[in-house]
């Protein structure tokens, strides 16, 4: 539960901030996301940022609520963090040339690899527990 609380609180806080976005904030977030994922260019920046904020609130709440099974919480976190890692992998200047090592600009996005690891660990642990109960 400690890993769910720490990660969930971080994501929930981020989402709540995006729900109260300014036009400048929305333009920046949308610009970054659409540079990595071109299909997002058609979204209006404020709507995109509010939708992203709502998704973050949902993922954060999923992690924080102990009644949500770890498999579901881990799957939500895995999907969410995989999308964020896509930014790191697709945006120019985030990684050193020919490497996965982050540049100084890439460090804030590279940290999302931890969330992917946490999500995968929650999923793996849930499957392991289920398998052990049936053995």
C-alpha cells in the first residue's frame, strides 16, 4: 500500500493542477503532447488539458483507494505511465544521441519509468498472489 499511496498522491496532485489550468499552461501541455502524439493536434488545448487532468485524478484515486484491487490499479498506472514514457522516447532532446540515457531536459520525463515499474509490479504481484492461492 505505501507505493500506491505515494504514487497515487503524486498523480492526483498533478491532475488536480491540470483541472485548474490556465491558457498558457494548456498550450504548453498540449503542444508537448501533440509533438509526441500528432493525433492530439486536433484537440483544443484547454479541453485536452482538462481531459488529461481528469484521467490523472482517476488514476491517482484508483491507486489511493484500498478497495480497488492491485491488478486494476497497476493496470491503470501501467497504461498511464506508458503514455508518458512515450513522450520521453519520442520528443527530441530528451535522450542522449543513440541512447536511452536522459539529457538534463529529459530527466523529468525519464522519471516516469519508475511509475511504469510500479504499475508492472502491482500487476505482477496480483497475478502471483492469485496463482499462489490456486496452487
